[in-house]
C-alpha cells in the first residue's frame, strides 16, 4: 500500500505501547489470502504487505526491528522493497522458525501475544511443547482497537475505494437490459474497479422476478460470491453487492434495479430498507454504539409491518468483516471507523427478504455516506 513512513511509525508505536501495557515480550501475527473476518488483517496492517499466496508470519518486539517470514525468495525479496518490514526471511516451517527466533532472543519464559483464530490446533500444541514456559496471550480485541483508530491516509484510501463502488454501479446501470447475463454484469462492475487499481473484488449478483408473495418470487438473495449465466428478462430485478478492495481496504455498495418496468412490491420493501438506514444514521457517531443504531432500525422496520433480521452489515477496513453490525455490538464508535449498513428486511412470515445499503465513515460530528450513488429505486 502507498502509505508513508509516518503512518508506519503511528502503527508501530501503537503496537509497542500495547505490548508494554500487556507485559508482552513479543507479538505474532499470521497473514493469509482469504477475504477475512476481523482477524486476517493484523498481518497486513503491521507489514503493509498483501499476502498473494500461502501464509506468512510476523514477529514484533517491544524493542528492535520486526521479523517477517515468507515462503519463498520471490515473496521475501519483493516484500523487502515494498513493505513496512525490512527483515524478511524465507521459511518452509513458519511455526518452527518463529519458535527458533524466540529461543535465539532468550524469550523462552515470557508472555507472547497471538491471535488464536489464526493458529491451528496442531501448531499450538507444538508451540506449547517447544516453549512450555511461554504464556500465549490472546490479543485480537486489543489489536482490532488499534486498527480501528484510523489515520488520515487510511480514510483517503477508503474514499477512493468508494469511488470504485460508484463507478461499478454507474457502469452496470448503463448495460443492464434484457438478454444480458449476470456474468456480464459482474464483469463490468469488476472491470471498473480493476482499471482504477483495485486489487480484488467481492461481487454478489442475484436476479429474477421480485414479489412479496413467496410463491411468485423468483428473486433470491446470494450468500456466496457468484454470478450465473442466467439472462436478464424484462420485469426482473437485479441485486448487486459491489465490494472492491483498494490498497488493502474494502468498501461496499448494495443496490437493486428493476428492468423495463417498475416493481411495486420492490418499491415498497426498498422504501422500508432505506428508511431503516436513515433511522440508524443519528446513532452512527463518536461515543455511540452500533447496537443503538440497530435498535432504531428494528423499531422502524416493525412499525412498517416488516421484520429486521441479520445480516445487517459490518465494520470494514483491511478485513471486509472486522465486526458485525448487530444488536449485541456495544463497542463505542470512534472517528475514522467505516461501517457498512445493509439491513435485511423480511416479510412478517420471514419467507421473502430484501436488502440494500452502503458504507458510512464515522466523523468527528457524526457520519458521512462514502458513496454518491443514489439510494432511490431505479428502473432501467
């Protein structure tokens, strides 16, 4: 990522402070290639390096230079020139080599911070056997707090990523018509982001005839990255979850358009979905919590004869899902945090559902919608 040395030192100093506060002698982060849920991003945050293939590992100390392990000379050499970490070493045994490094530094009877989600049971057993006097301390919640303390450079990256969402939607609207396939729509959305520098894209597509009557509804919400060869027909609705990743950071835009003629059932449920988001916005501010925003959406949805059910959205950053938007998420919001709000609205019998939404930036005074795309229900 194109981040400055100042941003590197801001992150490093925050981690050093946490290490000292928790009386740790080292911190280990493991990186992977998966679109992650909260815990994958630690490695990238402190290395400023995307994992292209396999796993990589970082050892960070309260004093001295961090050490990172990569699986090949190609990865190691490339990482040295473009990441925060200068000491990259080739390893075919990350756990064994990490243990050897700790032993070489005399760190055999101490506290070491880790993220247990990223360590396999077999690796943990091995770590306990080879370093029986080391106390392995779960540090993910505290590290995620550091990651949520966003700097100006991070915010600027996410704003640029939001422009990619807008571009993808605008391009899709221009090309959606009867005869076009879901594959073609997804390709156009991703093309707009890729040519603007996106490193990857998470795209969900659904299409069909939307109806509040289950028996007549052929429109299904997707729950995996997918598109199909199905061709769009007049009267269809096309849902697009547009999610590019730029310089490591995610944003998301969820929109649906109808083809050829307005769909009154979709208009009705769409209005409730947008209204629920508007009810949440006053609570997306510093000092408030996501739980309060969800409570407001739930009351509004119920008052309009529908039911609010997960998924409702997620805090996003280096991981697409840092945390879930839920009624139990009581973490206090701070400026710089970005929250994807996409409430899922169900009919009272919970047989038909719909969702839409976008990404919001928590600011000093409240929140800011990151996309310029309209939230009106469009017919193309």
